[in-house]
């Protein structure tokens, strides 16, 4: 493996039109944070770059919908997400934003460089234009009738009713969502990045030179390259974004996918005047952490831009993750099907590491994975509490009880002790090899195995029993247990930074250094430790059930929002209506009609007479419950025979979306035979 002088770690810039959820964390930010923390305690020169992606049509649309400016939208989510990352210990060196001036300057300069080198091709195409608003219309700004399902509110890029992807010219009766008017076709000039021209270079760079990339990443790149690449427009007709910095480009901005990755460069510039050594020195290793939806941008398009510019290095690796689902359903912002970070911290204060742990242990590294609250609870109770917490707690409590918190001498060791001591030395390499190859789940498992080793060592040696007969032996046991604990504060630091900081404060141990991992004399005899508390607490069923219930309520609310109310029937005249004799009546007898499932035979007092009506409500009402109930009937419906019984009239029912029938009653008791009009 090539040795690099320094590292540049980037994490996908989250889009500033919504909050961060566990899917983002599991897919991008936890792995990038583990990797960065590991490099830092190794003493490497590393910087970790992230920030908000603040351009693009979804932001302008959201602003329009809320009646605020795009800047207000991005300000809101930039602050919210910046805080969420900080709260979860995601240790970026900078969390910048693409609406900064430094980014505008950097992105413009980048564009101009390529422009002056003649890299772009120019093309005139036809696009919808809103004359009243005096602007071209992005796909999402055009609505019309879907040619497939007739939905009158389909967008220019997709019909959300039938799911078909569309182009604006597919829509029947297109209209502008800005003015509501009919858009016209107009010619517009745009600049294109000729990806087709870069294809041979990309094929060699990825398919031959980067066979070590993760299978899911390599596979997606190969499939794109096999299909053949097309030139891609780098500009858009829009008023929100980085203006295209050339003549004749009024009203045009850089396309968001072009400007967003340049955001990594501008953020680095903002962080350090020394930015060029991270971006231009081949001794720097650049790694992009992203989700699978970003693979094409970070493996094909951005490297093509960097390569065409010529002075930049290329990513060494792009360890993209697949998607995390939530309780067997796709995470969705619009359906509120997510665990939001700020809400998690309200419900589980101080438990950042538990979520970090659960998300890493179950990370969607090679395929989509599912987050369930039951799994979260099990990870906490059976692993963090029962293994790591239990071992650490026993070690520190016994040290306090036996030696007033002072580390005892390690006396003569036996064969088992020596095996354990030799074992401790192996974890460093085991975790390292997995971290260096972006296998974070395996790395975490290996780190936890050190806690397992400690837990087993105490269970096997039983110092709490031996102390009565052989106190000297117990000193040796506790010394070894303490060395394992000190090792844990290093090995587990990248994964569980909050807990390891606590543990170090109890151990009175210094900042973690990766090179110290595996050593068995980290705590010298006589070193004073502090009184510990519990490292992890059990999570009880009701806390988990509350979360599951919250999701179930979301599901119900979504279903209710999806209920399609039957459209109104054709109009009738008032005369038509007055022909129907609707009035109140009381049920005085009720019995099931034999050999039927649905029918009840009711005796009704209508105020005019007492009569029999047969009604299909037996699945929803039992006879004894409805006797005495006041209801509504149609009194003048022609009599008909049902199962040999003459039914005179009809009971009024409301039918809900599942076909369930409910009696319609006056809200206050009235005389039988009162007209309903
Ligand atoms: Zn449709």
C-alpha cells in the first residue's frame, strides 16, 4: 500500500433543505468520522471537510412554497445540520456552505479555467420560457397533465401519481408554476462537460487502476461506463446559484452538481491558507465519503472536472455506502419516515454513542440494511452494557474497592495471563487493516472483541472470589484488566468518542495515541484512577415501544393523508333532493336474519308508523347494542323483499375507506319522524 504524507477526507455536502436523519449518518458521516478520528490519533496530517450544499431547484421551490427567500431556507437548515453534526461528535475541521463568497469565487474560477482551456462544448437547445415572469423554467417549475395516467398535476420531470419520469415536453397542457401561464419554447445556450471525450481516460483510471474500490462502487461505475457517457450541461437557467462567469450568460447559473463538489475545495481554502498542498500534492490521499446516490458525481463527473483542470489530485478512494432503511421501509423526508438526529437526542439525551454504535454495527456497507428499534435496544443492552460497560465497570469498581483507585503491581503472571497479554497486542493490527480498507463494521467488531477478551478474563479469573484467599494474585489480575481498559480507550475512540472520553477521565489517562495500542504497561503501578460511573445504561422496553409507536402514528397519518375521497356526483336539482324523504327514527327491536352474515332485521319507530327494515350492518353492530338508538332513514324508498322479509325503507350509513359502516344519528335526540333537510 502506498504511503501518503497527508489525508484529505471529504463527506458529501448535505442538501440544505431538510434536517439530517440516521440514514445520512450511517451512510456517510459515521464512517467518515471514524476514519478521520483514527487518522488523527495515529498522528497523521488529516483534514475533514464538509458543508451545506445550498443551490439547486428544490431549495428555490421550497422557498417559493413557504413564501420566503432561498437564503432563508438554507440559513435555517445550515444551522440545524451544523448543530446536529456537532452534537453527534462528527469532527469536521470545517462545516462550510456553498452560498459563501469564497465558494462563488472558487467555483467561478474553476469554470473559467475549463472555459479558457476550451474544455466545454456549447449547445443551443429549446426550453420552456415563462414570458410573464421573464425566465426559463426548470423541470420542476412546469406542471401539466401526465400523458400516462391523466394526473393534471404532474411535474416536468416526473408524475408523482404514477411514478413515470417525464421530460417537460411530454406534459399535456403545460403551465408555469410561477405565473400559471402557458410557457413558450425558446432557445437557450448552455455549456457542456464532454464526458464522452473523457471516457477512455475514465475507463483506465477506474476499471484498471482502481480495482480495489468497493464492489458496489466499482460495479456502478462500470455500468455507467459500459452504457457510454454523454456530454452533460454544467449550466442552468435559474436565478439562485453561482452565476456563469462569461459574457452572454445573464440569468444562468452553474448547475448544482458542478458547483457542489467544488465546495470541498472552497471549504478547504476557507480552513487553511495551505489548502493547495491538500488538493494538488500527489502525496495527499483524498477520500470521498458519500452515499450510493452520489457515486456517479464523485467517481465520474468530479474526477473528470479535476482532471480536465489539470492541477488537482484525484480521489484515491470513494467508499460509498448503500442505503439504510427504517423498520423495513425506505427512509423518506416527505413521508416523515425517519429518525431525525435532533429528535433522537431529545428522547435519548447523552446517548450519541449508542446510536453511533448501532449504526456502525449495522452499516449498509455492501447492501441496503434495515434499522430497527429492537436491534438498537439489543445492541445497547447485549453489547454495550453487557460486554463493554460490564467489563469496564467491574475493573474500575474493584480497583477502587481494593486499592483506593491506585493501579496495583503486576506480579508473577501465569500461562493464561501471558496468553491474554499476547492477545491484547493483536487488536491494533486487526482494527487497522479493516479501517484502512473501509470495513467499518468489521473494525468495530474487532474493537469490541477486546472488550470481550477483558470480560472473559475477569469471568475466568474471578478476582472477587480469589481476593479472600490470594490477594497478591488479584493484584496481577487487576493490573492486566486495567491495561485492557486503557487499550480500549484507544481502540474504541474512533467509534465511541463520547464514552471513551468519559472512560479516560475515570482512568485519569492521557489523550489517545494509536501507537500505544497493544502495549500492556499503559497504566503504571501507583497511578491513581478516579471513581467511575456507569458507562452505558440499559434501555428499557417502554422507551423502545414509544419510538415504535411514534413510527406507527406516522404510518397512520400517511395512510390517512393518502385516502382518496370519492369525487362529487353529478349535480341534481333541489326538486330532486326534496323527493327523498329522509327522517329520524328509533330502533325498537333488532335480530339477525338467520343464515346470513351481514343482515339485521330491525323494527323501527318512524314517528309515522312502526315498520321493518332489513339492513346490512350485522358485521359492525350487534343487535343488543343498537336497540333504542336514534338513526336516520329514507322513509319513501320502494319496499323490497330481502331473504323473504319485506323491507320498507333504508337505514343511512356512512362508509369509511375500509368499507366499514357507521350509523348516522342526530347529534341530539329529536322527535321520531323529524324531517332531515
Ligand atoms: Zn402519471
